[in-house]
C-alpha cells in the first residue's frame, strides 16, 4: 500500500506510521503534508480514497474533516470536488434508502462544517428538507403515517449528527439551528408514540407504565435537549479542528445543492388493520432501527455515561461493528482503543448485547458478536471479562421476561462464549435453579446452555466443568448413545425382529441397491409384520448403520433414502417415521435435528409432516421445559423459502435469456428473409435468393436459434410450475402451523374473559421485570412461582411470536387466506391474535 494511503487509513491510531506520537494534531499535520504533495501527482486517486476512508471508518470523521479543511486552504478546487462527491453520494443514498450511508454522510457533512468547508446555512437547509419530509410523512392528510419508520429515521439522523457539530451551528447560525430544534419538537408532537411491542427485548403488557415509557426517538430528543442546554459539550466526540481554528477560519465555504427525499408509498384506500400492519412492516424492513436501548446494568454503572455521551458512543460502536464485519480482531482493537476519557466497558457491553438480542433480527450472525466479545476480553483482560459476566448475570435475572427469540440467541451466544474460555463459569451461583420447577425459565436457561456446551465439546468435559456445582449434572443431557432396539447384548432374548434387522444389515454391507431392498421389505417383512414393525426395523437398522458420524448418516440417507420414501409416501406415515427417528436419537437432540433436516432436504418427509410431528402430544408437553422441539420446525419454512428464492432467481435469469434468444431468433429470421429476397446470378441466370451455401447456413441458424428459444421457454414454464407449487406448499405449511398453534393454545389458555393479556397469566408480583436481591446474602429473592400450565402458555405464545416475526416476509403474501381460515372467528383466543399481530406490527384495535 502506498505511503499516503497508509497514513490516511491509520490516522489517529498508535502505530509506526506516525512514530511514537498519539496526538491528533501531529497526525493531521503529518498526513496533510504528504497528501498535499500527493494531490499534485495523483489527485484523482486521493479524493475517492479519502471519501472511502471517511465512509468506512466513520469514527475518524472529525480527523478526515479537519484534514479536508486544511486542504481547502490550499486547493479549493480539490475540496469542491470532494464536497460535490459527498453530496452526490448522499442523494444516491436517499434515493436508494441506504440507511447507513445516509446517517454517516450526514455526520460527515456536519464535520466538514466544523472545519469551515461547508456553509452552515446550506447544512441547515439539508436538515430542514429531511425534517419537512418527515413531518409530511406522518401527516394524516398529506402523507402516509404507516411509514413513520422512514420519518423517524430522518429525524434520528439529524439528532445523531448534532453532537458532531451542534456547538459550531449554535455559534455560527444560532437562529437557524434553533428553528431546526423547534421543528423537531413540532414533529414529535404530531408523530405517534412507537411502542414496537413485537420488537421489545422484554415482554411488556399494555400497562400505563409501558405506554408512558419514552420510545427511542423521544429519548434521543430529551438527550439532545440536555446536550444543547449544556453547550453541546461532549467528551466522546473528538474535536481536532479546534487545534487548527486560527488557520481554518480563512478557508472558503462551499455550498450544498438542494436535496430531494424519497417519498413513501401513497397510502392505500384499504384502511384495514392488516394493511396498515403490512405497510408498517415494509417501512421497518426498509428503515430498520439498528440501535435500541438495552439497560442491563444498575444506573450507578452507566448513569454519567448515559447522560453525556450515549448519543454518539453507541453510534460509534455500531459503525465499527458494521465496517469491520467479520474482522473481529480489528473491530475489537478499535472498540478497545477509542479515545474516550472514562470507563466505557459497561456501555460497550450493553451495545453488543443489544445487537445480539436485537429484534426482528441482528445485523450480523451471532458468531460475529461472539468473536468480537472474545477478542475484547483478550484486549481488555482486566476489565471487560468481568463486565460481560455481569451482563450475563443481569440478563439471567430477567430471563423470565426476555423475549423467546432473544433468549434462544442468548443461549447460543453464551454456550459458544464459554467454549472459547475453557467452559469456566461459577456454576455454583446458579445451582439453586435445581430447587425450581422444571419449567422455570432460569432452570431451562441453565439446562439449554449446558446442552449447547455438550454439542461444542463432549459430555465428560462439561461434567468436569461443573464440578463446583456437581448437582447440576442433573441438567446435562443423557450421554449421546443411540437407543438401538436390536443390539445383541448378552442374555437378551433374540426375537424375529432382531433377525430381520440383522438380515437388513447384511444386505447393506453387501451394497445391495435401494430397489432390491424395497422389494425384499415388501415381500418379506411388510406382509407378515405390518407397517409399524416394518418401519421400526428399517429405521432402527439404517440409522444404526449411519450412527458413527454425520458423514455416515448422510451416506445412508443418500443411498437408501428411496426406502424411506417408498415406505412413507404420505404425511401420516412420515409423522410416524419422524417419531422413529426421534426415538432412536432420543439421547442426542443434535443428531435428531440433523437427521430430520437431511430427510427434509432429500424430500423424504414433507414440511407439513415436520409440523404435525412437532405438535404431536410427545412434543407439545415439552414446549415449556426445552427448546429442542423448536429447533426443527424453523428449518421447514427456511428450506421452502430458500427454494422459492432460488426459483425466482432462476426465473429471472431464464427470462433475460429468453429475451436474448427471441432477439437472436428474430435477427436470424430477418437475415434469412433478406437473403431470400435478393436476386443473384447462378450460371448466368438471375435466381431469387443468395448462393446456396449461404442460404443453407442461414436456415441452419434460424433452426438453431428457434430451438434454443423453445427450449428456454419450456425451461421457464417448468420453473414457474415449480415456483407455483412451492408457493402453494408455503401457504399450506403456514395454514397448518398457525392452525396447530391455535388448537394447542385453545386447549390450555384460560377463558378470554380471564386472560386478555400476558400479565393475566402471571402472579401479581411477577408483573415487574425489576431484579430483586436478598440484601442479607446477595442471592436473588424467590418470586411467586408461576404454575406449569401458565408457563406453558407463556412459552408457547413466545414461540408463536418469534416464529411469526422471523417469517413475516413469507407470511404477508398469504395474509388474506390466513385471516379467513385462522385469524377470524369467535373461537380465536385474543392472546393468540395478540402474539401474531404484535410480531407483524398490526394494530390490535
């Protein structure tokens, strides 16, 4: 990498590029001297690279802004082009709805204002344009209030940029910035409070407390007002331009052109709550709120930080996570070395956990956050591990109120995190969960974490890791041995089924074909012993042969899947097949899930059979004591949706190829017709058509292009037929799934008159999610125990909400059908509807 590129990239960091100095002023001066000379040689390369650095290392924007301000003193034309590029990129981001670019480029323009590069009045115009668009969007008459997420996003961008230049705006254009703030206050008075009930980390009822709690925009506005009243003083935002203020004041201001915001879709004439929910869902998908409050620690740990710098610091953490995606060591290094003059580990931990638990889905896979937290623990060994442990303990105390999907992610992260630190944890602190009922959320959490650890290691290792709380061995899964019925143990009576299993085993070793196997089963076993015995023998034997490893199992399913398919052609028999698989791998939930997933992938069992098996009595009774039944059904819509996505891509590509083939065929026919209409001389006589050789070639081309077009059209028709079939399967799957949820919940939920909200399922003192601690010994106080039936209802409703939220995009196209067949009628329980509607952002009334 060129020297000037390295200097730009590493500005503000400790490293050899800048010697021993860590002073921002020295870095900027050194970089400025090199860049100034480089512009004369290769200015066309410097400008785009500088902009790329500013956009992808946004926590360094004040440094890049100051550098550009110094360059503006000597090369106004170069800086003018930079400003034009920034505004062009900003307009493109607005037009495409690129949220990250909009937010970061607005911050960059604010920073350029601080460096006397951008005219303050023109930045105010940008703010007011965004604010005007937001106000119009939420206006009942002129806009589309269902798209409030877009309006909120624009206002959040303005408020988030003010900490980076509010002081300069207040000094240079006090009346104009006051006008912007008044406009924001006016916007807040006409927008609707955003409860986002289906996106909260913790379960909340529609109580007065939850409705009166400030949403993210309202809280951000309060903090901005506090910041403004404090003179916009913010320690977390570097202000390197102050060191060069005497020089920068001589720079020439550059104007920003007017911008245009993307208008939301026009409001629909259909004012049904489902249509309003669909528009809110679309808006949230387009303008997701990536930063949400998650208050884990006591106020005394983060109070000062929250009051002074939360506006910028969480945004900086998010930027670093975003632009160092999957470079966990670099990400952790930047986060650990941010120039902040106070302890920020608690806020950093809250930000990371808020991302892991973010609903409807985190920006990145849980694995990425696991690696970042692991590297932060290594980078800050004296502080961060204890903070992470404190966060886990705090979340554990609130686990009964944590959203089900967030809880599942927390379990996944925590078991993986412990695997990176030799599975060390003070389990004795949580040993008391054994005194709780088996359905208690804390007990289930510990059980699922231990089971996750066993998957990542082996049983004996995890048993050893809980030596200080050996009683917790009760929560470990059974050792992962298969439950093979036909093992030839000493003293065990050998039945006819044993002989059939041995014979089938021999045929597999002889590598007989699946067809031969099916013939033998149909002629020898089925007529004599019936379907159930036949299925048991076949499943037990083939799974035993494939039990040594994942590879062995996959090989058996690939080679003899036809046997399962022939035995179980319909859903009823496939449910029995899945029960047999579950019985064989009852001591190994991971292998159960993998086997069923492979069977679904090979189309040996349908996704509807999976759903019916999940809602069989044996599994329904486990909904509140284990997450295992829910590991499998999530794959069913995933596979169907992936198949639909692949088919749509194929159809799009084939459609393009059809157009190309049509054009090629038309050109070939036109060329042939033109050749046929020409007169040519053959042996001195005029003949219609060109020479025979050329005519033969043209006719061949017409024939080939025509065949290619027909072939592509046939392929397109086949793909469209497969797509229609997959869409029908998805609709049938969703109908069955929601009908199954409705049926099991109806059996166990209290009468609607007795339970119209989740709060009605809890004991009176369970309504608060606040943590209670025994002041004498520091252990958590026992709260009123919730009954098993109530906990089953809470868990199942939680899974229903999580599933609906996760597959909202697939559910919406089938909403009309679901509304008619599942979501309407006198027998539909209000809590069932509330769980679904909150996940889909549909108003309850």
